């Protein structure tokens, strides 16, 4: 009689029967980490950027050349405690020019005599709502009590109004949101489902997808919602640069981040991007962190570039286009590095496979048994299981991304 072999793990089968869903539960809980991190990141980013807006060194002007203008500017600066940067401008036309160049965001014109009997004009506040409706509102709240203290109603003049169908000027921000979602959601498809394709083909798919997304953005901005009434070709160029940069960076990062890619692109192009774009609050209304991001992040480049192109005669446009171009070049660099990494990884895998094949051939030649085919069949299940798991990972990543 053959001896009875004892099970080295007597409780293994009993534990499996007791917890038949343990593996599946662990799998689900592991994937719940991603949406929970998204929740934390979105809360910190949005509330940190938008919860308590307050002006910080917001540039405004007092229009006048006499001593009264100087004294008023000094008085406002002293009371503002760092919230405002008040300067004096000699003439109203100079203040209008500075508003149209976004050097200031409000100008208070002191009341003065008219040509009829020495009667005095009411004070006037010049604003440019196309630069930022929220900043214009803040400036108006600051200077309205000042005019009331002088016993005069405040006349508000908008020297750079927004399009008729975008009265708050925030339509550009929501256009940014639409283009961003179309771009980073496509990363999950191209990077995940297209992982079997060579990197150069995925890069071409990213470029083509960005073209489609940018055209959709222009259709939304122009014919559909009339957010922009001119300059659609320039808007399309900036939308394509913006979308292509996101897609190339995301597709390249997928090589390294795998299922964490969605979280990565959301951090880059939602959490840090929307909050620093200036579409809701300009950097002068935010804390130092998001104000600093505004100076070089791609969302700010798109929003400010569109404002400059549509409302401010192209002033500062070149700098914003360069910001978008640099992000596009960064995407090309990430894709190039990812392609080289994949090539090295594939070469290493092929070399390992050749060694394994050689070892297996030598083993078969040395010992031919009936267990060999059965063992080979058993080993064949592992790649199938791995492929199925990879497919599930890709599907889950795509769903979260969308």
C-alpha cells in the first residue's frame, strides 16, 4: 500500500470554502482606491482654489492728475491691506488702454465739471468684463461705496464686453471643460484598448482624435452656442494644440502608469488645470499656489489665449500660444520616451521567451513523459487568465475615465 500523504496546508481548502468571494472582494476594494483618491484630489483642488476667493494685489487705477487723485489712491492702498495695487492714471483714455491690455482691472474716474454751467459729472468706473466678470464685480463692490460717500451714483462703463450670448464670459471656461474631457477620456481608450498597437500608431491616433475634439469645440463655441462671434480659426488652432498636448502626454504616461493613468491625467488636466485656468477666478483672486500655476499651465494658456484673441486684439496672444506649444512638445517627448521604454521591454521579453523555450526544449529532449503534455496544458491557462485580467483592467480604466 502506498503511504498516505499529509496535506501541508490542512486549512487551505476549508478557508477557501469559508471565504469563496475573498479574492473578488480584494480585487474590488483595490480598484476602489482610484475613485476615492479622485474624490480627495477633487475636493482639495476645487475647494482650495474656489472656496474663499479674495483679491491679492489686484491692479486698479484712479484717473486724475491732481493732488486729489494721488491722495485717494494712497488712501485706498492703505485701507486695502494688500488686496489692491492702486495707481494713478492722468487721462481716461490711458485707463481704457490699460484695461484693454489687462494691465488693470478697474479704473475710477473722479467726478469733474462739465461744459454746462459748471455742474459736476458723477464718478465713473471703467471695467473690462471680458477679462474676468468676477474681477469686474469685485472692483465694482470696492468703488461703489466710495462714490456713495461722495453723494453720487456710480456710473459703470464696460470697455471690453463679452459676446451677447456669453454675458458672464465663463462660456470659455466650460468650453475648456468639454475639450478636456474629450481629450483625457480618449487617453483611456487609446492607451488601454490600443496598448497592442505600436506607439507611433497610437501617437497618430492621438493626433487624429485631438483634431476631432478641437473641431467639436469650435462648433460648440461658434454655430451651436455663439460663445465666440469671430476668430474661430484662431480658436480652433489653440483648441487643437491644447487637446493634442493632453492626448500625447496621457498616451505616453499610460506606458508607465497603466491603470493609474486615469488618476494621473485627472490630476494634471482637471484638478490642477481647471482650478488654475482663470476661467472662474483670475490668479489675483486666488492663493499663491494656483496663481503660480496660472502662469504656465495649459488650461490657462487656452483660456487666456482665447480671451486675448477674441476680446483684446491679440495682446499677449503669442505668450499663451507658446504655453500650449510647449505642452504639446512635452507630450511628444513623453511619447518618444514611452516608445523607447516599450521597445526595450519587448526586447527583454523576447529574450526571456527564447531562453525559456530553449530550456523547455532541452527538458523535453532529456525526459519524455506522459505528464509533459498535461503540464504544458496547465501552463497554457496562465496566459489566458492574465489576458482576461488585463482586459478587465482596461475596461475598468476606460469606464472610470469616461
